[in-house]
C-alpha cells in the first residue's frame, strides 16, 4: 500500500478524502488523516478499512515528523501560514507535498532543496488558485501553439450560493473561510494592467469599481479586483500583455452594500473593541456613529451613509439584524472584523440541505495574423449539500488528483511550482470533466477591456 498523509480535515476536504478512499483499492492507497480534532478526522473517514485517523498538532514536532516520515506523499490542507513546518519535514524525509494555498516566500525558498531531492512541491492546486491556472493555461498554450499573441487576460471566480438556495437579499452565503471574506481586499491597493497602463484601486474604493459579467443560464454578476493581478504575469509568460485583471465575482448589488461596512470601518482587523464581549449588535454599530442625544442608531446610520429608507441596501442591512439590542457579540477583545464575521455567520451560514455554487469566467484576447480575437470561457459547479459543497469539490478534487498523479509518476517535474505545466493541467482537467467540472468556450468579438474600469 502507498501511504498518503492528509493534514487537516476541514470543510474543503470532504471530496478530497472521498476521492482517495474510492481509489484506495484500485490504486493501493492507505490514507491517514491527521487533525487537531481526532473526532473530526474520524468522522470524515468513517469506518473505511484503508484509512486511519490520528491526532496531529503541526507544532508538535514528534507527532508531525513521525506521520510525515511514514508517508509517501503529504497533502497539507492547513492554513497557508502553517505549511512551512510540514514542507521542511518533507524536505528532510524526502516526501512530495501538495497544497491548495498560494506559494509563500518561505515555501519558495525551499525550491532548490526540493529540486535537489527530486521532490514535487505542487501548490495552488485548489479552485482559485488552481483550476483557474490550469484552465487558463490550457487555452493560452493553445493560442500560442497556433501562433497567436496574448493581448488580454481577465479571470474571475466566485464562491456563491446556488440559485435554488439563494434566499437572502445579499444573494450570498459563506462557502469558505468567513474571515477571508470579511478582510478581502485589505493590505494594499488592487493593481492590474489596462491597455498597457498600470492601474491601482485603494481598498476604500475597491467595492465601488466593479465589472459586470453575464453567465449563460445563471444571469448577471459583478466583479471587484483582486489585490494583485500582476503576480502571475511572469508565471503565465505574459510579459508583453496589454490587459491583465483578476477579480472576485458576486451577484450584482453585493459590492455596493458591502462598501457600507468598509466605509464605517467594520472590516478593520487592526485593533480590538473595548468590552466587546458584553456588546449588543446594536452597540457595535453605534460605536462607529457620532453621538446624538436624540437620534436613533438607525437614523444616524442612514444620515452618515446617505442611505434612503427605501433603498434596497437598507433592507439588506436590516435583514442581517445588526440593529438588534438583544443579540450579544460574546467575543472577548474582538476586532471589528471578528465581530462583523460573527454577525454575518448568523445569516450567511449554509443550512444542511442548502447548496453552494462556484462560478469561473475567463476572457482571452489575442492577436493572430493581424486580427484580434476573443474567447470567453465559463465554468459553473453546484454543490450537493453543506458538506459536499461545490467549494470542497473544486478545491479538494484537484488536490487529490495531483497527489495520485505524483505517486503514479505522471507529474515528475521537481521543485516548488504551481499547476501551469501541461503535464499537470492536461490530465487533471480531463479527469475533472468526469466529475462534472468543465468549461464552456465561445468565440466573441474582441472588445478589449471593460470600459467600466477605465
């Protein structure tokens, strides 16, 4: 049997573990799932004979190194900042590693060591980053193979609620780490290329600069810019590209309403609120508003943000019950972002039978024989329930498939890398189609960059 160690058994691992267990007999696999919570690890593997659950604290050197040493390949589903401890052990014990996380400077620093030992350290193997890379490079390579020159690339992804479970005014529910949603876009201006010019959007303007997209059968969406659209310019080999933009998709109207929280400072994660534990939701909102001996919190809120009473944004805010004087925050020394997350989780958590949705949209503009062309490519995946979500499917399956392809020596290029090589993306994209994850391409007139963002 070949031993696969999976570290972490969170929400994104349901499909990953199921895929490996389903393949365990035919591929001679034994899966060990390590987690701080042994009960969580046990629950996800059930009573499968080819799996084992162990308690694993990534900061406990003994348990971590023993588990890694006994494996043939390691899948780390931990938060990105913890991968480095696992990666160093993988170097020491000569083990391949797969993650769904962005490559950090710490991980990149292990590139030469991994190459010297012939180890594959494959990162960014989830949905975004992951499937976005693979599906983009498949089309980009095809364009280049026929002599085309890339002049525009835009890529958008959204983790959303499926239409059949879309029952709130925000048209949104949490399908991944809620904290990442609340603090999205912070840490510097969004930067991208537009018609050969560098463009920047500061955080305080991010959610008011949106682009509209139409996905056949699913309606209209909006997208706001990711923090750094330029980081893959060299990785994708697009040194001379004129327009390069990556963004996050939401339903139309979400961003304008979300910008209210940004404007007030409720997404700030840099300081703590005094006596937050005993605050009501109403107290929390009021703490960001000017004092008035006569005006209600609602009136001060509407005046400060210039929101009319019949504005749909006001209905969205009231739907979240943020003005409730009886609901308590209950979090000690909490930041505004942590409190906002708590409030949103009351309304935006998927019910057991509800479904989520992943939407991806690529635009490829290229020049061939003096003419300009454009290909639009879209992918929509719907989840089954709150465990087997579309998010878990599109994150977990590519990770599991990559691990198996590395074991089977289909992926052999050593070093720290992302899935932009044909040996990685071609077999995995083909296999993902068997699981209903496929892209629809269509030729459209070349329009250049969306004028809304000029």
